[in-house]
C-alpha cells in the first residue's frame, strides 16, 4: 500500500514538489509572450526574439485560485556586488577575520 512507509511518504512529497515546479514552469512559459535567445526559449506563436518590451523577468506565484503573474525589470536587484555585500556583510566580515 502506498504511503505505508517513510520512504513512500518521501517519494509522494517529492512527486508533489516536481508537479508543483512543472506547473510553475508551464505557467511561466505561457506568460512570456516572446522568444528569448538568452533563456533558450522559443515560442512559435511569438517568434520575435528579445523584443524591447520583454526585456524583463516574469514572475509566477501559485495562489489558492490558480496562478498570479507579475514582472520585474532586469535590474530590479541593483548592482550585484553592492547587493551581495549588503546581504552578506556578516559572512564577509567573518572571512576577513580568519
């Protein structure tokens, strides 16, 4: 019987996570209305590659009613070195004390 051992329960949890991830990827792909060379993503119904209006990240979040879509500009995180330093100051300081 499925679910009769801890191993079965772990496998069930893994499959649920895989299906959730696949659903999010599917919805992300449908939300993007352009092809992208950088993402290795091609849509036959939207063949234009990297048009200026799609130089952005699409966001997808599961909700109780389905899926919520959004978008972020490519530079939403700011300067990568500055943001890394800001979020990892304790780690950087600990390394310099060694």
